[in-house]
């Protein structure tokens, strides 16, 4: 899985914690322990979608313009991890069917079988994430176990 979702979540939480100060991508990069260029790429997507605003120049930086309660985690996941993700790197076998035409051959058929399985799991991930807002993530950040209590109340 790509880091884009984690970068987006971490960045939005960091920007929220540091309101109303403008945060430079270098500062975010330090917090995320990633390259500032990667951070700016994700921030560009968040800016285009209206989550943040960015300012250039000496006193530039980024600010969160939405409330965390308005940001659905599932929408953020969909934005950063497109549903059309390729599972090719997770698949083994002869997906092109060049070795044989035998429909019972595992090597030929495993690609579609695993793609179906991964697609169903991905759909469940997306449904699960859509239950939460960034406020929920912030709650768990400050009180680990919030999600477990929310999903499995005792």
C-alpha cells in the first residue's frame, strides 16, 4: 500500500494541532520523517479538494481550512488510494495464459481469483473507513483504544 493515505492523515492532524499557524512542508516532513517533496505532492491533492490552503513565500505554509469533523476518513482514503489500485504486484502465476490453455491450471487462473479476493477486501476497507471522521482519529491519537471501544463496546 502506498503511503499517501498515512501522509494525508498525519498532515491534517498536524495542521489541526498547530492552528492557526502556517506550517511549512519542511516542518511536516520532519514530523512525518519523509521527504518534503512527497509531502507537497499529497498536500497539493488536499489543497485541490479544499481541505487545506497553501501560501507561498517567506511566510508561507499550509493551514487546515476544514473542521476535522467535516473530513470523512473514507473519503480521504478514496482520494489517496484510488479504487482502481493494481494488485499485479500481489499476484503470482501466468496471468496472460501463455503457458497453457487448460482452464483448470492454477497458474493461469490464480490471477483472477486473487484479484477478486483483494477487490472484495478493499471494498470492505472502504466501507469501514467511511464510518469515521478525522475527529475520531484524533480521539484515538490521544486515547488509544477508542476505535476498539467504538466497534466492540463491552
